């Protein structure tokens, strides 16, 4: 276990979590703002393998994590990965059936606290497609500042100074 909230548990992924990654990466609403239409099982398996391997390379307590609810259902994934200058990027993707339950805000709030207390991060950032209003609202609820992504395009860069 990496982190526990009132309703959620964040833990390291295992290859047994492939079903979750396939589900998220092939649901039309979940991938609406991504750069791909869907992912094959093989591509999902390769991504999962990379994330598992990164646990050894990233600072302890950072990486890509499986998110479960109190009923031990897999509800999605979240990440907190190192960037430059003591910053960490925070992100999340939830199964469609677990949207609108406050999980994204709850896990993001906990990851911000974790970044501050355990990783001694200088800031937490989030990168969101400008039309992804649900994700934008999560970052805005948590008082992130927002600016256009420095590389242009349709992205927004949210930032929370710690």
C-alpha cells in the first residue's frame, strides 16, 4: 500500500491488474481526450510492465498506482511521477462506472499531501486537455493555478505550489 484515504487505497500495480488497464484504455468516454482511439491488450500489458519496472527507478512513494475502493473494487489508476526541479506530475484515470463519486478529488488531495510530506516536492502539476471539464474541475477544487500548456496545443497546465 502506498496511500490510504477514507474510501480509497492506492497500491503498486501487478500484472494481475491488466483487466483494469484494458477497460480504461478502451472505454470511449475514458479515452475521449487521449491521443489514441483504443489500446490492444498487448499494448496495455506493455504499459503495465513499464509502470511496474519504474517503481525501482522513481523515488519511493511515486509512480503509477492502482486505486481500489473500500469494497476492494479496482476503480482506476493514479500517478505521481517526478518531473524537473522537485516537481511531480499528478494524474488519474477512473473506470467510467466510478465517475461522479468524488474519487478523483479524494485521491488527488491525498497525493498532494503525500508529495509534500513524503516526497518533499516543491510543486505538483497536472496536465489536462482544455475540454476535459471533469478533470479541470478537480484541479480547480483543489486550488491549482491554471495556465495554457507551455508547448501550446489543447493542453492546460495546472500547478500547486507546496
